[in-house]
C-alpha cells in the first residue's frame, strides 16, 4: 500500500494525467498547437472576408453617383388666344385634368362668321370674273385671226383696185389723146374748107360737114377729159383704200399683243381668285381659333381668363402641365467632380421623396454649362478675391416608358437620383 501511495507523478499512467473537460490542456501539448492554428486560420479567413466585403462595398459605392440636389422638371404649356375676341364661356378650372383636344374656352364667333360669309362672296365674284377673262382669251384669239385675214384680203383687194383704176386712167388718157388728135384734124379741116367754101371752090355742104365734125370732136375731147378725170379720181380713191387697208392690217397685226394683254388679265383674275381663296381660308381658321382647345393631356393651372373678358392674340389665359413620362424628366445638379465617368445612356435609379418609391431611368444628356452660368447674374471670377467652389452641372435624366401609369409625378418634386457610372 505504501509503495503505491508513494509513486511520483511522472510514474502515473497517462489516463490519470487527463485534465477535466473545460480546463484546457497543458502548455506545449499537441492539442494546444492545433487550437492555435485553427484560431489563426479563422482570423485570417475573417480578415479576408472582411476585406472582400470592404472591396465589394467600395466597388458598389464607387459605381454609383448620387445627389439630393435634384427635382422633377417638365414642360408647362401656356394657353393663349390666336385671335382677339370676347370670351363667352370657360369650360375648365384650376387643377382639372383635361385630355388633348378638350375645349378650354370659347370666344364669340359671330364676327368671324360674318368674315367667312364675306370672304365666300368675294371668292365667288372673283371666280366669275376669272371665268369671263378665261373665256375671252380664245374669243380674242379667233377674232384676231379673222381680223388679220380680212385686213390682208382688203389690202390685196385695194392693190388690185388700184391696178385696175390705173389701167382705166391710162385708157382714158389714150382716149383723150385720140379725141384731141381728132379734134385738131377737125379744126384743120374747118380752117382749110372755110376759105374754099367762101370762094365756092368746094360745095358748102362739105364745109358744113367739117364744122359739124369739129363740134363732135370737141365734144369727144370734153368727154375724154371728163373720163380721164374720173379715172384719175378712181386712182386716188384706190390709193386711199390701200392706205386704209394697210392701216387696218397694221391694227390687226397688233392683235397678238392684245391676246397677251387678255391673257395677262386672265392671270390677274386667277391671282385675285387665289387671294380670295387665301382670305377665305384665313377667315375659316380665325373662326376655328375662337374655340380654344387643349394641345396636350395634362393638368390645368394658372387660369386667369373669365367669361365676359376681351382677350387679344398672345394673351396667356391658363397653362397645362403634361404628366406623361415622355414630357417630364429629372434635372439633377451633380458636382463637377461626380461627372468624371458619367455618360449619356447610363442607368439611373430615381427615388421620389413624395411616395417613397423608386423609378427606373437613364441619363439623356449633360448640360453645356454649369447652373451658375445660366443664372441672371453669373459669377465673375476675374474680379475680387477668388475662392474655388465646386460647381454643379445639370444632368437630364429621363424616365423609362410606363414607369408612371397613374401620373403621380409632378414637376418640382424632390428626388434623389443614383446613376450607375460603371
């Protein structure tokens, strides 16, 4: 018994040297080394995981650029009258939704209806005048051709008449010369027979016959002279007829110019008809303009027109704000340092503060200058003490189609866009 109780600890069996569970192991044992290696491996894996997470977070946050200096913008359509008139009815009120083509206001159309009726009457009159002038052109052409042919024939007839009159005059001159020659012979016979008859050398009867013959030849001379004078008069008249026919021919030859004049008149009548047509169309347009309709679908705002009011062209009556995503967009004022990798077409996620929801979109374009340059009083850095300030550049972000079927978005709402730049 004493031998067993006095054994040294080194001589104990390994089973007796076991440490109770939970109290660790002796320093330097194999289990302690394995535990340390496992701990180191776990720490290394944790460090690697943390590094990966940090890298992923870095990549995530550096892949997006965001700003809270952004709002929804959209076109605001001013509604104005295109003609002056008296307002008889206003069909809409502020904040009312209207569809494209909805009647907004009505002007008194009576004056414009009268203008349309007057323009129609003027057009009908000008069309009738144009028809008459057009009809006159072929008539004038035919008459001109006939007059020219007739005048030429008259000239030819007058020339032929002159030739005939000249020949008749020549014949009468020959007859006169023959009558004068016969009269001279008869006078010679009388002068020769007279002394012979006085001496009774010839019978008195021969002398008497010679005297009678001389009287007859004298009468024939007078007749021939009268005939020659008549023939000469006919020649003069024939020449006058030639001059008259030539004058008529010259006038007929000017008829082609008359045709041109008539055609010009017809063209002028057509131009008047076109002008009257344009006046009628304008009057009809003015009558249509008395009904003021909505150009787009949207919400009415800033209504200032009232029934009984006289309006003039260009006077703003109200506005319409279209709410379709094709007509609204986001204007995001990013810092210039955020635009290094921003390009048109990049995906954007838009968070709307009003509804707490997100919309999809993409960058459409980047403004050509900073917002300060578009202000009424842009900064002048060349004067005074210069302090470098990070500028903001407007970026236009548009919504994807179908993102707002209920038309909840309104211009002026605050949003926070996030643009994926990687």
